[in-house]
C-alpha cells in the first residue's frame, strides 16, 4: 500500500476536487482521499460495501492509504456512505484523476485549463508514438432476460401497486387473477422443452394479465390515489416494456429499438458482440486506448454503437495531449472503414490491417509488418483481460447508472496504478541485477 500511495498525487487531487465534499448542512463530508481510497480498495479486492468498512477498520495499512493520521479501531464511516462516494466521484472526475496519475508517472507537469498542450502548427510535423484502440462490453449483474420472466416480474409489480392503492373501506378489490397468472407462468418456466408455440402462448397470456392490471392502476390513479416517486418511475418502465413486448408479439419479431431487458435497471441494452462465449451481452460498451502502457477510457455507453465512429475523436485527443499525431494506430478490422482510412491517410497515420477489397496478385503489403502489428495490438487485449479478471470489469455489480459508470472508470484507474507498480518493481529488480556483479567483484578483489 505504501508504493501504491506514492503513485497517486493526493495533494493535487485534494486541492482540485475538495469542493465536491463541502456541504453547509448535516455532517462534515469525508475527505476525498478517504472516498477515493475506499473505492480503490473495493475495486482491487472486490469487497462489498460492508466488508470494505470492516477491512479498513482492521487494517492499519488500509487506514494509512485512506489518509487517516493514526491507527484507530473505530469504523471510519458507515457502509451506506460508499454509495455517496460512487455518486460524487463521477466517471468524468475519475478520468481527470487518471490523467493526473499518468502525468505524475511520466514526470510531466500537471495540465491546467489555462496551460494545455498546443498542437504543432507545422503541417510537416513528424508523427510519433503508437496508439492502440479497442472496444469491449462490461456486463451488468442482471438475470438473463427472457420475455416470459420479464412480463411475470412486471405483472407482480403491478399487483403490488394495486394492493397498496386499494382501500377495503371504499370498494371491493378488483380481480387480478394473480393465482391463475402465476400458474400459467410456472407452466412455461418449469417446462423442460419449450416450443415456440408454447412460449408465444405464454407471452400472450402474460400480456393480457398486464393489460388488465394497467387498467386497474389507471383507475386508481384517476381517483387521486398516491404512489411513491420510485414506483411511478417503475410504472413508466412497465408501460414501456408492455408496449415493446406487445409490438413484438403482434409482428412476430424478436427485435426492437431500445429494448428494455431489466425492470430495475431499464437503461441496460443488449450488446451484440459475436463472441464464442456469449454472442450477446447486457451492459455498457467500453472504448479504451493504450499509449506507452497507460490506459484511457475514451467512451462508454449503455446504448449499442459502432466503435469505428469514435476513432477520429480518439486520435484528436491524442494530438491534444501530445502535440502531434501518432505514427501508427493499432486497431481491429472493424475500425478499417473508408472514412477512417481516408482520415488516417490525410494525417500521415498508418492504420494497421489489410487493405480493403480483394487481395492483389502482387501485394505491396508487408506481412512482417502485419505480424508485428498483431503482436503489439495484443497489449490492449491483455488490459481488458486484466480489468475483467482483477478489477470487476467482467461483471458490474452496482445498481445505478451513475455508479456503474464510476465502477468502469475505477477499473481503468486501477489498471494504470498496477502498471506503474510493475514498472517500479521491474526497475528495482534491474538495479539489483546490475549491482550484484559489482559487489561480487569487489569482494573477490578484497580477498585476493
């Protein structure tokens, strides 16, 4: 933890973002080092909110990392405070903190709003460096979405709203046929062989139950019955799910725009990746770039998009940081569109990959160069693998959209911190290896 503490410029971060933790009302806000330190510990060790608090309470090294002046056996904060930490440290703020950490590791002066790197005015300026880009999906921890289970969950939520708004003194409770609807759902859920005809019949039944329940809820709302703001939002989500499922049912289709796959997290969309393990994943699509071993989060969205559209923006950000364009861009085949190839040719950038169209008889393309590019591009795949295996990017467990974006940014932040630690360890071992022969030579000379 001591070496990890040295990699983070706590002073600069505290000065720049301390205003986020000021509040004139209520209890005094926790320092930023406490908030960021707790989130880093949780991301690295994959602790729950309750376990993070207990580990910091028991560990003196973790307390030092979080900025406590001395060891104490009291809880530093309540476990519910972790939610507020994730809400305050947004993905934009963590992106700026990531840049500060990279700048310190590269021993460059900190960039301010008035002191940005200006690109070279010379059009013949030489391109330098390598930029590696790739995209992946950060799956969300949700139940695999099936139409029947999603409609059954919507129906049960509507029945709970009806129970809440109904007053036995005013009128008789409307019929919802919940027992029959539950039995119809279990018939398809427990069935070993689900034919298309049987699934369609079960979906039709659940849609009719939901239509009936929505009519009852609307009648209660017209009588000025009150629902909480949270349940009103869920009611809007249920209406959207019903309309989508009804449209697919009538058109005999399984595709629709902005498809909702979770009632509790309606912003999640299916991301088709075409991988062997899972052809379709449910979560956020993430674009990253790697330069000199350091990772930056370029774009993330829960909506499906084509990652090749962001290549020009990523290259321009590289130019804003360094003052020049990269010499080569290592990317997947999906990035080799005509627009991207034209753009890279105008800027003097070599975009890796084979030329478009049919292969020529006498190709001018260098196979050794292609092989070298493929080997160098593996680095971005290693970064994704490391983030998914060690820092929770393989399964996002947070429940809110903002906190999920924070979890993704924290995984990228931990990638750079761990990379800096490995660099330090490599330099330390290299110094020892270089010093050992000199020490042995001096001892042998002394003996002789």
